[in-house]
């Protein structure tokens, strides 16, 4: 098997990929004889771990060494891989440093070691989950380095539900183990960013995300009837290429009234999932984020395929990107 050299930045990613695996393997070997006092490895935990493996390990391997994902190849802006390389370096440093600071107390799953003590020094001084921050950065680097919208987004799509569902479970275990000591740690630290930064980011991003949800639902209420009855209106609102095909937010193309109806159903589904994510628990936020990211991946993939075919609305792409980033940041930084 050979690495696809049509995209030269693949080699940069591959070097970081091996470094990432070696770091994890080294520290897994160093703690394999440590005994656990508490283990919370249930079906959900195993499922989340397996899901993450699909996006962060399997998808890049399939893209790099097989032709299966060639249909989703794209071209990134010239600056993207440079930013991705810098992000990857920071992610690898943070990933290793988190393992070093945790030492014998680290475990890949929800466990408390015998003689476990709370680590609040090094990269844990102001952040409770720096290893998760490292994985978020690594996922972003994967997106910016791999010129393939499916393999590039895979780590973000699969890690997001794990982060949202697992973090509250992990913190509950820490509260159960360390009590007031961990409550004090929570009061002076953020989950993946210093507390003041995380709070400000959460406020701004939630405001933008809320506006997006409101606008999405407004669009359906204001134009829904006209869209269903008139496919031409659908094209004006959601985008249409020179062949008259309606381009939906999901990135699919339709014809006629049937297509218009499907567009409305799609927009309603996305709006409801985001509204539920705003109002409900971590499980709903995870579901909302998964729907949102899958929708965005397909939308951007379709936008790439249709460029130069009469469908080219950069202002819409910029606006959607801002809304997506804000929504993801809100879902990631919001607290129970």
C-alpha cells in the first residue's frame, strides 16, 4: 500500500498520526500494571470509544491507503495546511504533556486508580480536561490537512458525542472520589479552556447559535408555504445551479415541488435538533451536534462539487461557516 501523494500534505499528517499513536501507546504501556479502585466501563463507554476509533484512526487510514474516499476529495485554501500543521504540533505537545502530568493516574477509560490523587498542576492548573483539548485540536488539524471532506471531518464528527456525553460522567466520578476538593477545582478552572475565556466564548457562541436557530425556523415559517408550492422560490432562497436543480442546506439537489417539500422537511429537522440541543440535556446536545455536523459535511461537500456549475454563493458559505463554528463552540463549552 502507498500513501496518496496527489495531496502532498498527507505525509505531514501521517508523520503526526504516527507520533499521536506512539504517544498513546507509550503511556498505555507505562500504566498497564496499575490497579484500579473504581471502573465505569459500560456499553455507552465502549460504544463511544469505538465510534471515536472510526473517525480518528480508521477514516484516515482508509483515505491515505485506499481509493475508497477519492469521491470526496477537495482542495483546501493554500493557508489551511499551514494552519493545520501548526495546530497539529500544538495538539501533539498538549497530548503528551497531559499524559506526563497525569502520570500513573491516567487511564483510557473511566477509572480511578488505587491511591489516586487529584492532579492540579502543569497543564491541569487552569483546565480540567487538557487531553480533550488536545484531541479537539488534533481533530481540527485533521480537517485542515486532509484534502478530503469525509476523512477530514471524521474525527470531529466522532469525537464530539464522546466529549459531550463522557465529560459529565467523568466529572461525576471525580466529584464522587474527591468531593469538595474537586468542587474547588471546578470553581477555579474551565473544562478545556481557562474559566474566564470559556465563559466568554460560551456566551458569544450561544448567542450566535441561537440567532441561527431562530433564523432557520423563521425561514420555514415565513417562506415554507411558498417554497412548497413554488420550486422557483426554493431556488431563490436556498440556491439553484444553472440546470435548475434546487440545492438544499443538506447539500442534496432536487427538482420541482417534490424537491421543495424535501428542503422544508430538512430545514425543520435541523432547526428542531438544534432547538432541542439548546434546551435539553447532554444526550440531546450530543444528538444535535451529530445531526448538525453531518448536515454541514454534506452541505460543504455538495458546495465543492457544484462550484463552477452556476452555483457559487461565497457569502452563504461564510455565513454558514460562522454559524456552524459558533454552534459547535457553544455545544462544546456549555455546562450542565
